[in-house]
C-alpha cells in the first residue's frame, strides 16, 4: 500500500509508471504482431497442404474402390478359366454362344429381331 501512495504522489513516479505502461503496451503489441505473423505463416503453409491432403485421401479412396472392383473381376475371370479347363459342358456353351460353333450334322439358325413391332 505504501508503494502505491509513493507512486501516485510524486510527478516523477507518475512518469515512470506511465513509461512502464508504454513499455508494457509496446511489448504486448510486439507479441501480438509476432503471434499474428506466425498465425498467417502457419495458415498460408498448412492450408494448401490440408487441401492437397483432402484431395489425396479422396484419390486414395477412389483407387481402393477400383482395386476392389479389379480384384472381383480378376476372381471371376479365374473362375471362368478354371471352368473352361475342367467343365466340358461349360466350354461347349461358351464355344456355341461366343464363337457360334456347331457340332457335325447341326445347322446354325440365327434369329434376328424384326423391325416390325406389330
């Protein structure tokens, strides 16, 4: 309490108190300026990286879906190859349908849809 009375009672101590407040204000302004500079620097460097990261995550998800589809297609083709190797009836069905092959003595008749829709 005694220091307060001394500070406020003499003009010299009031000037030093004002000076301390100015130094404190300057220090606070400087720290605020530094904080803002650091914040701007972080935002300008991390925002593009965040955006790029989001793009890469989306691309990764898309590629994983494509991989899953290709694995399923690959498995279906392996099953088809195995069936062609081991099942003569399946092989015959594929040969008849895809290559329009016929057995000896058979006649191939192809029906085409008519353009008349009566």
